[in-house]
């Protein structure tokens, strides 16, 4: 497992679609990313995710346009492994 202690994980799903999340993640729906991107801590790597890999790429595109200063920005393409991550992140 990759260890990145200062990683910011952002759930980009709308609240009604959230059933599981990564422990400690931020929740900024992709439809609000253009307005709320300044809530993301500066100077830290950022990983975006959703439930199936459909909306995280849209949030990624918005962040690239709104905040090109994010040096390490990525997203999970597909379904995240919440349980595996959370059991190692207690």
C-alpha cells in the first residue's frame, strides 16, 4: 500500500449517493467544485474519487482549470477500495 501521510482525499459524489467513504476524506460534490475548490488545503497532493469513476474526472477537469497550482492531482478511475483503505487507516 502506498503511504502518503499528507494526501487530501476528496469524495466528489453528491451526498445522496454516498454510502461508504475513505476515513478522513473531504466531501466536495463535483457540481460544487468550481465554487468550493478553495477549501482544498494548499501544498498537499490531492486525490479525487467517486463511486464508479464517472464524476471524479469531471471534478479533476474543473480543478485543473480553477487551480493549476495543485502539483499532484489525481483521481481514481473506477470503484474505490474503501474497506481495504479504511482498515489500514485507523
